[in-house]
């Protein structure tokens, strides 16, 4: 424990205390200001929020309590998307930063996460004075009511914001885990990504508040744009989970890529086609390509390495072709059940071809045996979830038992596929004979062509095999091509100097192996570094051990496992709460009243409870 506390002040083990104090003071001040503004609006002491809500409502064709939070949340998500892409490119190209406030990309991310929290508060505040409140609002303590979307948005923002202090605690305990999929990183990412369907809930509630059905046509150009934006943003968000593969610095087995691409394509595009009608999937892809392309151009303009961009065009064309059967589209779950696996198959085929020309680590035939059935099953799960979401946005969800069965089946499939993808098993004592052939460089620094004799059992037909260099000013990925039986050579030189981290990386079945060629000495961690002669023989190590040199190796394993499980438990509880809220907002629960509160009450034999009397949302 003494060594753990002593190491907490190292640059690789958490933020400087001064930065923590500044961030805490700023968050406290802005939250107090926001709360004052909301309370002043409720008490009638300011018209600022009402005027902003009315203006945004006219622009988007929505109720003020939905329109202003929608705009605030959307701008925040755009900011966060740019910030995260910039942040990944900085960490992958340059390396560790000296704290959360020392990295300019973090400001965009912090703004994004806080905007989600702010959007939830604004929605609840504007709802107290609404002319047309949500017919399914939730009663809060003190007599206030909250639209389901506003309450869920508040939860999304609060959950995502907890990731920042948890991330610092995590780094102090375990060191820097330079990977997108760190447990605390997933808390922030999931909070932001899952806010996208919450925005859809706000749109749905706003229509019902004025007596419209979800299936009614858009009332304005703004609402038409909103309808395309939501599934497009969902496609962007789910595909983001796989961006480590897009940069070629993935630290997990390749089977994750077809899994995530199939889920993203099936879920977002099937939802978009059901909600938007004919051509909906193509419109969603068009939005995604523009949004993702803009992010990548911005990263390139900042002088950083941009990732390869998955296209999803094949998947959209397949969905549009299947949707020509109008009878099938009128049954959302059946459509998702049939279209999902076909989309998974199309996604796998499209990504296989695309990877050969555009991805840093092209797929090999070794991925087919495991990756193809994974993609088909992931497409099935994504198809079921996309059908449920699309049906909810159309206002024709299946009965509760049916939708719960479909949701649990999809979740079960994804859990099994994810557990399988996480299972790794590295063989021991795998050695390689390596020759580093010097190549002159303009700077005079050392670089070389890599030639290695590697055992066939891990190198003959792996999922990927490359020489990778990163964190030295960019990302360089060289393909290791077989030039003779058991002998492999990089298709270009790799740097062996400065702050570059250069190694041979192999994913063969369940093995994730790494042979470092050059690692810098880093006294602050500390690591002694690795410098190789022109010819040497060495043993492969675990890929995580080399790619995450800044993780502490003296922290006991019993502490890491429960900490990671705690993060997963928080994510699971969060997703469950969102699912319950979305089901209540989109479904037709017994006892729900879709009559706008501003409308005169209809005579009933017995009074029916209004949504405001419902204490908590139920699935």
C-alpha cells in the first residue's frame, strides 16, 4: 500500500492535485449557476430559458422542454465526438498527457458530458411551466414532474461525468491503461453513446404531448432533420466502440470488429428504415458519412493520424432491398429477425473486402471460422434491438411479453459473443529470430526493415500480423508478409528511436502476442526501455504487457478484477434503467393516458391515473 500511494504522484498515475482542484471548482460553479437559472425560471424570476426554449421549439418543431435540451445535447455530442477523436489521435500518436486539463481535447469531452447533464436539468425545469407537458411524466419529490427523456438525459450526464473522477482514481491505483476500452473510459463513453436513444425519447414525448401519434408525419423541416440525425448519430456512436481497430492499435482480438460492426449496422440502420420509411437506411448512412468524415478531416487538419472509416453502405443497401417487402416492414420484430442476420453476413463480407484496401490491419481467412458466425449472430441481436427501437419511435411496440423476450434474447446473444471475444489464451515460450536491416532516414535517426522467423503455429495464418509503431509522433503499421516458409518481412521501415514504441504484433486465434523491437526508457513509470541489436532472438510477450507499459505491475490481481467488475456493474445498472425508461416512453402500458394535459378531460366511467401519478418508470 505504501508503494501504491508513493507512486500516485508520478505523471503516469493520475492528475496533478492542482488540476483536480481547478476542475472541481469549475464544475461546482457551473452547476450552481445552472441550478439557479432553472429555479429562477420555475419561480418566474427570469424568462431567459422560456425564450430560448420557444425559439428552439419553433426551429425544431418540438415542445420547448424537448427542443432546447435536444439542441444542447446534440451540440454537446458533436463536441464530444470531435474531442474523443482528437484525444485518441493524441494518445496514440504522442502518448500520455500530464493531466486532464493539460490535454486540449479533454475540454471538448468535458463540455459534451456536462451538456448532457445540463440538457436533463433544462428539460425538467422547462417542463414545470409547459403548456403541453409530457403525458407520461414522472413525479419528483416536491411536487415537480419530469419528462422521461429529460430524466434519462440527466442520468446519462451524471453517469458519464462520474467517469472523470473514477478515471483519475483508476490511474492512481493501476497506472495509465492507454486503451479506449479501459473500464472507466467505458463509463464515460456509454453515458454519452446511450444518450442518443434518450434524445429520441424526447422527440417521442414531445409529439404525444400535443396529441400527435408517433407515426404522424414531421411537422417541420427541423423535425425531419431531427429524425435523420438520431439514427445517424446512433450508427456513429455504436461504430465508435471499434475505433481502436480503425487506427490499427487494437488491443483486443480481431473478432470484436465484425461483432461491433454488425451490431452497429443492424441496430441503427434497421431502426432508421422503420422510422424514416423508404430510403431511410441510405439517409442514415449519408448522415453518418458526413459526420464521421468531418471528424476525421478535423483530426487531419490538426496534424494527427486519422482512422480508417467503416462505410456501412453494403448494409444499408441490403436493408433497403429487404424492405421492398412492405408486409415484412409492417411487422418490425419479424423484419429485424430476418434482416439482422443478413445484415451481419453482408457486414462481414463488406468489411473483409474493405479491410484489404483501407484498414491498417487487413483481415485474413483465419477470421472466417469464428468471425462469420459471430457477425451473423451479432446482426441478429442488433436487428432485434433496432426493430424494437424503430417500432417504439413509430408507436407500435409489440406487447410487453414479446418485447421483453426479444430484448433479453438480444442481450443474451451479445453477452455470450462478448465473453467469447474476451477469452484469450497465450502460448508460452514462442520465440522469433529477428533481423533489423537499417534504412537511412532524413533525420538520421535509426529505422529498419523487420525480418523475422516466427513459429508457424502463431504466424502461418493469424487474424493479423504486423509491425506497429506508435506514440512517437504518429502511428505506423507495416504488414508482415511471408517471403519464405516461416520467414516474414515488413513492407516498409519502422522507427527505432525517440519516444516510439515499436513491436511485432500477432493475433492468432485466442493468442494476443507482442515482441517489442524498441521501447523508450521512462523513469517516471519506471520502465528500463528496450533497444535491440540488428540481429537477436527473443520471446513473445502478452500484447497487453507491451502495449500498456504504463500499467502498474505491482497492483495485486485481486484488486483489479473486482474493480473492473464494479465498473461493469455500474454500466449494467445504467443500461437497465435506460431500457425501462425507453420502454415506458415508447410503449402502450396498461393505464397510460395519451391525452395531452392541455386538452379538456374526456368523461370516463372511472378516473384513470395520469402519468404524473406514476412514481417511477416501469418496463
